[in-house]
């Protein structure tokens, strides 16, 4: 049972570099989302998707891009990394309906220097 | 704007004690509320999910209650053990569309159970 898989687990970037955080789920969930977790701020929603080809912004979308070409994958792209994007990133998925629980990946710890 | 608050931010108890963690939310128009556990450096593990039409859910030594009218949920842990030490997060699912919700998280309560 893989569930929600995030790669990489750790990453160090230099300011201005770009990278993609990968998220894949094998539960055929329509709904996928990205959160960042910062001390004192809790988890905040970055972007979410309700199905392939459909994405929308969350609370803190600036500096991040997403796309959803398949049901299984929901990558998060940082186009030009900034130190303010140093955080732990979590991907989550659930069925589209509003009554089901969300499942989370193990997180990606990103440091931008 | 929906806000989710968890009090206290940290809690330390001796082993064997029963304890209650609190979660409050400002908008009662939620689909459900979910409790998670997070160990240091790890992801979130779902503990209990309470639908808006339910009053409580139980799993082993855990019992979660929901009172939508007062905007509160509690997580009750019976006979606490050192292995229960972790951060506990609650998240309220808000309506985005007629069939989609998004989770709004509290900042968590960090629990330490001393042997």
C-alpha cells in the first residue's frame, strides 16, 4: 500500500534555482493538494486540484506552479526559489466527495540558501 | 474567513492520565473535521474523521467529539502512554464547491507523556 508518495525527502536549493517536488498517489483519488508547514503558522494550502486538468489556488500560491495531467500525479514547481520558501511541503489526496478523509505524504523538507 | 485554533499549544502529562485536546473553528458550515497525529520529522497520520452530522467517533483509546453549534471539537485520549507523545492537529473541511472541500488546519497541540 504505497498511498501518497513524495520525492525527494530532502532538498537544498540556491536562491533563484528551480525545481519540482513530486507527488503521486495510487488510490485513484480525484482531489490532491499541496501544503507548506512552517513553525508557528501551521499547515497552509498552496494549490489544489479536483481532477486531471483542473487546478486552483489556495492561501499562499505565489511563487508556485502546479499542473495535473494524470489522476495519479500532482507536481509542485518552484520557478525561482527564494529563502522564504524554506519549509516542509506536504502533498495530500482524497476522494472528491466531501465526506472522506485526507491522506498525506511523508513530506519534503526544502531549504533555500 | 475560517480560523481553526488549538489550545493548549503544548501539554505534558504523566503516563496513565486521561486528557483532552481542544479544537475550535469560527465557521460552523463545515463538511467534517479530521484529527491527525504528527511525529517529529514525519508526515500526518489520520486518527479520526467526524462528519458534520455526527457527534463523536471512537478508535481504541481515542474519542473525538464535534459540536458544530459551538464551533468546537475535542480529542479525548484515555490512559495515555509515552508512545502517544506527538503533535496532534485538527483540520476543518470547508466548502469550496458543491462537492469539494478544503482543509483548514489548527496549529497543533504538542503532547508529551512522561513515563
